C-alpha cells in the first residue's frame, strides 16, 4: 500500500438525508477507481461501507464506514479517504462526530426530494465547524428527478453561494451523462456501466443553457478578485488554468458551494465526481479543522499539521468487534505514525502500542508501514483508548477537543430475560457503549431500575438486536418508571417518642421537631436547635438519620421526600434505656407525624422538549402536546420545518418516539432533557398514590 502525504490526500465525509445514496455512491467510486471488482449494492448487502449485520438487515447505514480510492494520473495520484455516515435522524450524530477529521463534506441530496430535514441538519453541523462543502445531487435517474427543482430548493435553503458546476444530460431513465460547466465539455455513460465517461461536445440543445451557466459561474468566481475581474471584462471569460485554482480557493473558503449530478446506482458521473474532488476540495495540507490545545486545556497549542511536527493522533471512532476486539479509527493530525510505534494517550496517561496500523476499506484492514500527517487509519487492540482521545509523542502533550453531542432523547428500563442473560447484559452493553457515543446505561438510584437511553426507538432496537446477536444476551424493554418525588406545602410541629420498657433492657428516645418547606432544588436541611441538653449531643445524629431514612422511603407513594427543613428543638432521654436505635426510631415517628400535618404533595419531572417536524404537521403536534399537559415555550421555522419547544411532564412522554413517528409518517424528530420538578395535578396524584398502595400491598404479601 502506497504512503501518501497531506498534499495528495483528500478527506471527505459523505453526509445527508437517509436514502440519498451516500453508501451507493461510495461503492460506485470504489468500483470506478478499480478498488472493488463490482458495484456493491445496499439492497443485496454487498456495499463496502454497510457491512455490519444490522446495516445489511435494515438496508441503511447505522455507523460511519471508512473507505478509500486512489485516483488521478499516475504521477500525481491522490488518495481520497471517504467517510460514509448515516443519514437517518437517529444516527446522524455519527456524521457530526467525524466532521472535525475531514477537510470537506460531500452533501448528498436526492434528485427527487431535494433538501430534506437531515440535509438542513448536517448543513448546520458544517456551518459550526466552517467545513467546505460540495453538493452531489444523486439518484438523478429516478422517476421525477428534476435538476432545476432541486437546485432551487438548495438555493432557497443555503443561499446563492450554491452554484452548479455541472448540468445533467437527459433525465430520469434516459439520464446519460453530464456537462462540465468549468471546462465546457460533455461526458456520456452507459447506465450501470464501468463509470468511465466518454468525452464529447455539449449536446446542441443544451448549448445555450450551458453557456449561460458557465458565464454565471465565471462571474461569481471573479467577484471581488480584481485580476480575474479585469481578465473577465477584457476577454469575456477566464481560462481554465485561472478558473480552476480560483474555484478551489472559493470552495475552501466557503464562498461557493458547488453542485454536481450523479447516479450512484447507474454509475453515471462518478469518475467526474472524483476528478472534481481532486481538483476542487481542499487537500489535507490546506485545512486544519481541529485546534490543538495545551495538555492542561488552558490555551491553544502551537501545532501545525505537518510531517515534521511531533506525532499526534485523534481517535474519532471505536468499534467493538466480537472477534477482533476493539478497533480504533484515527486521524494523524501531525507528524508521522510508524507501524509498531508506541504513543502516549494524553487523556488517560497510558502508553499504547500501535501494532499493525492499517488503512480501512469497509470491514477490511489493509496494513501500511506509516501514515503521514493528514491521513486516516485504523488499529486494533488499543487497551484503554476510547473515542475522543488524543495520543502522541510522550514529550509533547496536546489535546484535540472531543465533539459535543446532545443528551439522549429516550429512555427504557431494561431487564434480562433470564438469569443466564443477566451477566452478559452488563458486559455487552459496556462494549456497545464504547462504539456508540449516544448510548447510556445506568441504574436509577431512586427506582433501582436498569435504564438504557438513546436517540430514539430504532436506536434502542438496534442495540437490543446487537445484544442478542453479538453477546447472546436476551433482554426485555419496558417504559421506565417516572422518578416522582414528594414534598410538603405546609408546616408542622410534632413530637416523636419511641418507648419500649417491658422488662429487661428498654428502649427510649423522644424528640420534638418543626418541619417546613424549602425552595425547589434544596434537598433537605437539618437544624439542631437543642439547648440545655434535653437530648444528649451524641444522639442527635441518630435523630437526623431516622428522619433521612424515613424521607428516602417516602410518605404518600413511596417516593423520596425533598425540599424540606427539619428543626430539632426539644426532646428527652433515659439514662439507661436511650441508645442510637431508639433515637432513630423517634426521628422516624416524628417524621411521619409531621408529614401528615404538613400538606404532603407529589412532584413530577418536567422535560424540556424540542420537536422538529415538517410544517404541515405543526397543528397536529401542537394539539397533541396540549393533550399531554405540555406548555409551548416557543416556535421557529426553518426551511419548511417547524421547531416546537415545550415543557412536558415526563410521564406523558414515555412512548413519544413511537407516537411521533406514527403522527408524522416518520418525518419528525425530537430531543428532550430533564428540566425541573413540578407539582402533579390533584386527580393524577390520587391515582398514583392508589397505584403505589396497591403495589405495596402486593409486595407485603410476597414478603410474608
Ligand atoms: N435509482 C437510484 N437508486 C439509488 C441511487 N443511489 C442509491 N439508490 C438506492 O437508494 C437506496 C438508498 O441508497 P443508500 O446508498 O443506502 O443511501 P444512503 O444515503 O447511504 O442511506 P443512509 O445510509 O440510510 O443514510 C438504495 O435502495 C439504493 O439502491 C441512484 O443513483 N439511483
Ligand atoms: Mg448509507
């Protein structure tokens, strides 16, 4: 395998709405460049970058897949590293996570649908990191594919910097090639052929349109550049040798977003696409997306992305392979990484051996001797390194920042189906969490349930399926219990006395307490206001413990009591019979008496919810939120989508993922996080308390 240097490397992420054809386009590039014997298809499971069994079963990308092609003239060959990301909204964070390691994005758009929800989302991700973009309008061979309509939707969404560099020849089934508007040449293809275009003149019926588009392009490129402007006015055009570098620069600086046309499945325009990538997207040497920070993270570090700097490597993805173990994908940001070298992991302070470094072609690891600054590779069996870590020369520590991801949107309670599954459950989930940044697994300290959280219903379904197939653990999912809490609205002043003096050693503890509400957020406060030793000092902690224990068990429905203050102000004791346990009992009795008087009430978690839906569903969604006791906080419109912000009780959101899917035909998405606790309306309180009592009754019977 040839070793490449930054000037001859192009790192690209394919991003875009689900089903636009990203994975197919990668397969077509591999086939056309001779890196695959045939054009791999998503539909029969032969696409190079959709090799995982979950991806094959679902015919969609779930996780970012890596591939590369070597393209160009032999004397100036370029390696294009391709990162094929998922476009389905529940997995699109995978795209966000790889943007810092690429030098440009190929935004793939469907030739029928144009700009869609996720197109807009990934576009915003690119804006956040100033990433150069090239737009590929794919599936141009489909029925109702329409270049003009799609161009219009692109300009509407992303502005007039969106400019075609090509025009398609023919349409739908009769799509036969493309016109290159820079060089003003036409290329025609055989549908489903080898992807090599035949150069020829521009078809006569397209000559005028092409000329007009060419001039518009030239004008746009010349804009603001005096030398080019002059040339343009004098000669009426700009020669290719000036136009290409100027375009390259405009694209690198996000001043121009070029549009190309392809059919991935029909292998049309794919060789031209690769030519354009080589000519117009920034080389790895021209773009340095991630700023390095000093090891302490205090300030930017002085580190250039060149070979003669100390080595630094950033791990952007981890796979947990059932056989090969852990596989780490990384980018070499500076220096040269040699096979078999050892690098310091700066995040974890351990040394890791990079044995058998490789470049990655789908599931295949192709060994390589060294990787230079700007290149992307993979390595198996790093011991402690995880996604987001920086490694490098021990003597020159720096850090690249990890990508910030949103909090998971949906939570389920998870239970093993049998005893045998129990042990495998934790092991399997921890492995899956290594490769899946949006998966969480934890125990709710209050309800004691094991919970898993993710981006949505389908995400969790994939996890459950992987658990079964990879780790042979069968699990059951349930809606999680709502972590209600209890509090008080009034005050109380009570006495708690515990006395057992029937023969032998007795028990005696007695306390007087006042109880009062505290503002939300303050958990519990204990004030010792005893003067004159009515309770000896050493027993006071026992009273507090008794109260705390009782509060944790709840009063109304078994949920922890919060936001209250207890003032211990009097009591009495017995020289012989008083001990810790007796005062704990006294505290517990006092607590229950006080709760009875202090107007106890139930609190429920309220979630901050953000829902994104195509405009036509806005009415339905708002009405539905209303019936879920939601409070609308705001609305926003963006590119045909409505974004609704609302506060909704968690109890009403337990199955929202599935409900939203059915209300919007799968076109809505949402995210939510815990915001605050609020009082449960009285009728609902009665129901919850009744249910809790019934449950407790059952438990008691079981115990006896
Ligand atoms: N007609 C036609 N179909 C295509 C073309 N490209 C892809 N397809 C089909 O469209 C479907 C989706 O293609 P994929 O390559 O999986 O799309 P993707 O963008 O990778 O989808 P996600 O991974 O879910 O984001 C598959 O059935 C492909 O066979 C094309 O150029 N023309
Ligand atoms: Mg895909």
